[in-house]
C-alpha cells in the first residue's frame, strides 16, 4: 500500500469511528428534539435524496477538476455538518445538519476515482475495499463508545466528540497528494469515450439497480423485526448491528482479493444466507451470525465499481462511479418502501420474498455474465 492509499484508509477509518459515535443514535436524538416517526422518516428520505442527487455531479466534477479537490470539499462539508448538529439549538438547525451531512456523501464517486488512480499494484476492487473495510471497523468501535457516552453525558456530547474526530480525519485527508491523470495500467485501455453511448455500461447499470435493490430489501426493517417480533432489547440490537459492521469489514478485507466477478456473486450468496437465517431461526446467536453476512452488501457495491470500471474509458471514471453510486442511492430510497409494505402485512415476508428475489437475481446474473464472458468482456 502506497502513501496516498494509506492516508485515505486512515482518514476513512477515523471517519468511521466518528460516524459510528452518533449514526445509530440519531433517531433517538431526533425524538428528543420532538420529531415524530413520520417526520423522522421524512428527514431520512430527504437525506437519501440529497445523497442520490449529488453523486453524478460530483463524479463529473472529479473528472474535470480533480478527484482530490472534490474529496477535500466533501470532508470539510461533512465536518461542518457534524458540528452544526452538535451545536444546534433547535430542531430545524439540527435537521439542516443532517441533510447537509447526507449531501457530503457525494465523496463516494471522487474518492473511489482517486483510489483507482493511486492503487499501485492492487486491483481496483481490492484498493477500494481496503479503505471501506477499515471504515467499517471504525463503525464497530464507534457505537460501543458512543453508547456509553450517551448514557452518561447525553447525545450532544456524542456529536461534539464525533465532530472532533472528523476534524482529525479531515486533517489526515488534506495530506494526500494529487494523483496522476490515469493509472499506468489504464493507459492502454481500448474502451471508447462517450459514457452515455456505452451500451454495455448502461446495461450494467440496469443490473446494478436490480441487484442492489434486492440485496437491500431484507435489511431496512430488520431492527424493527428484532424488537417487535423477537422482543430483543435496544442494546442487543445495537450489538447485532456491530456484527453487521464487522461482517462488512471482514468481507472487504478478506474477500475482495478474489476478483470482481467472484466477489460479486459471493456477495449475493451471503445475503441469501442472511435472509434464510432470519426467516428460519429465532436465536440471538444465529441473528448475530446472520448479520455477519450483511457484509455482502458492501462487498457487492465495491465489486460493482470494479466491474463497471472495466467497461468504460479511464478518463470517465468519476462520472461512471457517480452513475453507479446513484443507482445504489436510488435503491436505498425505493427498497425500504417495498420492505415496509411487506413488513406491515407479514414481518417474515420481507425475508421470504427477499429470498426468492435474491435467488432469481443470482441465477439471472450468472446467465448474463456467462454470456459476457463468452464475448470476452473481462472485468478488471
């Protein structure tokens, strides 16, 4: 790992600790501010929409202005947003901090574009997975300490500490160097420019939309399922959530070296196991094991970027990543709607339907990529 990739990884790990401090407790703090469940849902929806809308412009600008500059802007915006939440003296100001924190999520496309160009001898999937894995490890540590602080000092102190950690992370990211325009391996790319005319890439976006939608479908209402149907305490659910973050970290650190297509299919199998365990079992230990397999979702998102990168011209990496991250963001807005309908009618149906859809998508994707391989289109 070279210097720049190490700094990005360190900054991401630090950010994960800071974000983990408050992200799981955000609905509880909103409730303290007087927000009802409907308003809380609307706030999260607005946060998701801003994140989705920002991805394509951020990716485009990273290709034009340099991904490092857009990364810096995002880190600064995220830090300012956290301090806005920490120092807020009213619900509207706190909500503004939340929405702008969601907007700071535009870092994904430029950051992954930067990592792609400074990856050294690592594969694209492996290079992107390492910082993401370390970030996930940070989100395991954060909630544990944040919960203790919240119980003893209140939620505002949690946000203040998170803001301090974000300042450290932002300071670290400021030391990354400007990357070369194109990684030396990519200089021999034969893929033509013109992303919107690239039929292979546009078709792949459809695959991404459907796959990530199905992978995310069983997840949003799982905490509700654990609390209402399995009667688990909030602290137990928090521990299970930490298992999910740990699963994400382990998946990206230990499975990302297998190759983009292999990781893509393993990630889908992992979510099938997750849905099956939650559908058939009722033990907290098994639920913890099931949450480990949720890590397949983040692994899939990383592998998607690696596969998508092999289909485009290197000069359009930022825009391509922005389009792919937009597909991910759209599914995070739409999937909870169907999940909510399923959960309301029958809590177990979100796992049952999810299981059927996951199996169907796995088979369809296997057929699609078998055809692609026969045409000798090889992902990086």
